[in-house]
C-alpha cells in the first residue's frame, strides 16, 4: 500500500522544486503535498512519521535555495483557503500561515491598522515570516505577534503566547515543526499616512535592491553593528560571479541567478563570499537564506 493511500488528490510525486522557489533552482522532491485542511495536514504528518519519511514545510520559497540533488522526502506546502484565511477583530488580526505577507500588509494599511508597514516589499508567506522574524531596516513582524498556533511532529496542535514566545533578530524560539498561524496585535492608525509610509519604503527598496531579478532576498544576516552588504561591498565582491550566480551590483547581500545558474553556483559563491569577508575583516557571516 502506498504511504499516502487515500490522499492521492493532494500528493504529487517526483516534483521539481525549482517551481516552488523564487530562485527557480534545485532538484526534485519525492513528494510535494498540498493538504486542503488541518486534518489532512495532521494525517500527512502522521503518515510521514509512521514510515520514517523526512518532510519539510515550504511557504512561498522566497528565502530558500534547494540543492541540485533535491530533497529525498516529502515537501508539504500550506496553500489553499484553509491555510490563507485572515480574520479581523478590531485591532487583532488572526492569520493563517499560508497567507501572503504582502497582501496582509496592504489589507491592514487599507483598514487603518498600523504596525506592519515596516514589512512592505518583503515577499513570502506569513508562516515563513514568523519563523524567521522577517523584517528589515524599519522593523520586524515579531513586534506585532501576540501568539502562534503550532503543530508538533506528532500532529498535535498547541499555542505559544508572549512572553513565552520570544523574537530576536531573524529568529524566534519556536521549535515546533509547523507554524499554522499567528495572532497579531495592531493599532488604529491613519490609512493615508500609512500609505505614504509604505510608498516611501517601497521606493527605498526599489532603488536599493535588485527586485526584478531571480534572487532570494538577503543571503546573510547582519553581524552585530554592521551591514553584511557593506562588508561584502568593501571586500570588492559586487559583480563577482561563479557560473550563473552573481553578487548583485545594486545590493551586495543579494545573489542574482541568471539563466545558466545552478544551485551549486549559488553555494559556491556563498562560500567564496564568506571566505573573503573572513579574510578581510575576520567576521564569520551567518546565513539568512535557508538551504535544503
């Protein structure tokens, strides 16, 4: 009997993961599964555990690089209505992990709910944003998250609430395998002023980041007190290439994938950048990008 017998409608086999990431790179997965409900998700998790099948959760793939060899196991993608719902109750917003972060930010601005404007221009899903405490120069999502609904490796659901839920720079103390959703605490604000703010942030990012290229956002976390992009720039690495991967001329903490690029090219360039920055400044750059 098949591992996912009875779930054939939501299971694809031998799927190319390049179709699921912004980089557009990487090999295939044995399974890509898109559950329609939380119960289906629980069933998939239990089946994977029973059959000792490794699994990973994917959002919008905006900060992910899949190796050329792909992933031997199941990739679970939370999409569809059940995982993209957004519910507004006064200044509290309950949002599922598969919802679009960009859509959430814009909806909140239109409704006069302030607190997420700093996330303007950051792609990806809400679940991915919570997992990595997405943000930038202007702030991060963790400042607004009041609680997170999670699922453990056995398919059990539970909630983590502040102050037990602690956000730090590009991380949060969540060890559960799956983030199902989050509750955000926002504040009533002037929609017109927020719209001006989001436009200013968008213009800033458009002018300073290679937005219309194949990339996965910032590759490295900023070391304490210094910009990773500035270090890479000062090391003379803007425009450096390995194969089809190139350090962006616009923002040195971005790697652009050209038509001939492979995941190995990106990884090789990452290693070269790290080595040069270590040599020049004795600083070890830590990845912000997730690599499978």
